[in-house]
C-alpha cells in the first residue's frame, strides 16, 4: 500500500487530490524557493516543484510517494508569482486585463522506496476579460488575490475575470490531476483510478 504525501499546504491541491479519491497526508515543504527567475518559465516551475518534493522526500519511508507542485502565471515571458502586496496585485491584474496568458504548473512525484523522481509541467492558456481598475480593486479587497499566482483564483470570485480557457481547468487551480495520474501510472506503476 502506497502512502501519498502532498508537499504543499495549498487547500486547493488538497481538495483536488481528495476529490480524485487520493488519500494523502500533508507535509509542507521547507525548501528554499529562491531560484533564478532568469530560467525559462517551464524550467523554473519544474525546478520549484522538484525542490519542494525533494525537501519532503528526504525523510520519506519506503512506501511513501511524495507529490509536489508549483504554479505560476506567465504573460509575455514575465513570470508572475504571488503578489508581494496590494499594489503588486493590482499591477498584475491590470496587466492581465483583456489578454491571454499562460498558467504553468510544475508537478513532481518522488518515490520513498528508491528516490526515483519524475517532473513535468502542464500549460493552460487563460483569457481575461477587460477589467477596470475599480473592478481589480474590488476583487483584491475580496481577499482572494494575495496567495495566488497572478493575483487571481479561477475557482473563486476570480472566475468572473476569466473569459475563456484552453486546457486543463485543474491546472489553473493548481494541480493538473489528469496529467499527474498519467505520470503515476506510466512512471511508477500506480493507478489511482
């Protein structure tokens, strides 16, 4: 029997796993996430996911399977993580207004049995509707912005800002569960379906 560990405190990732029937424990990662944002966004997000997972996997037991992820928003090559403050959140939302952007989630799985690891990323394109500064400020005041990449969460009030998506919705929420299930099956022989 495999013991799944989610190396993330994200309630959204926990909920996605739970709703997919994956019983898991949460062990937050204490990894130093200060890596160069000069890396291409795909490499950046995979590196962060692997760092988070490795920090937890160093204490893993034989039957443990460590799952980790990191999500970023990318607009015209600029990586947008979580906002630093209110003004940063407003700036991000106004930059996204009326534009397509990419949401990238790096995800990794590490086996406690032998330390083998797999890391990939998923990309979803998201189109924001045109928003006013007043709407951006009202959204930020809702409290949703501050702990989300790109300053919005599609699963909450942020859905009112999103005109359309092209790709995996769950990737935008923070964990591409279909791609993760495929990785678990193909790379580790674990079928969560």
